[in-house]
């Protein structure tokens, strides 16, 4: 997840959007040792600084509040750094719950009318794919469907590119 965001940060013109699920902020790890510290949320998040005249692609960050492998602090750090690099500010956090699935705290970071980053903090989700198949490791069927969230994000991003 962090590598995808790092690539988008360094080559924003090549990517339409970026999704991070349970990852570390871009640029926080440079070795195995720093990766472990970054996963625990113990590394400073470097600023996201796109080259002059470039626009960062939209970012979607999904993370579980009970993740014991990758600290949930990383999610807010990644979204906040991305937003700051684009000159965006956070809007009001809203609670979203679909049926009996884990609720989400969703925060959009906007620069004007453009959503630069969306942070989805899934309450009660450990280190697992949110909404994944029951019985599989690192998969939580009780979480909101991350695949649907990603698909919806991709539709918005590519719809924007197509002028829709």
C-alpha cells in the first residue's frame, strides 16, 4: 500500500488514483528494520511534496481500528500527509454503517470541491481484508465490503477522467 502511494506521489501523472488498505504512509520505511517501526506507527511521516505544477491523484485509505499488525495511526497519517501535499483540509467525519457490518468513520479531505483523499476507519476490524470471505486468513466478512469501496472509488476516478 505504501509503495503504491509512493509511486503515485513521485509519478502522479501516470496514475488515476491510489488505494491503500492496512498500509504505512509513503516514504516511512527504507529497510526491514524501519518497515517494522513504520508498521507499528513509530516512524515520522515525511511530507508529500508533488513537483510544481502536478496534481496528486485521489487517495482512498481503508484501515481497521483494531489492526494489531499495522497500527491504525498509519491510516490517518497517510491521508493527512497526502491531503497536506495537495493543500486539502479534512471535512467532518461521518459514521456509516450498512446493516450489521462493522461501522466506518469516513473523512474526506478536500481542496476546493475536489476530494483529494478519503480516510475510511473501520471500527472493530483487525488486520484483515474488510468484507472478505469467511474462513480465509486475514479476511473479515463482518467488515464493510472493501472491494465495493475500491470499485466505487475507481468508478468515480475514471468517470472524472472521462468527463462524467
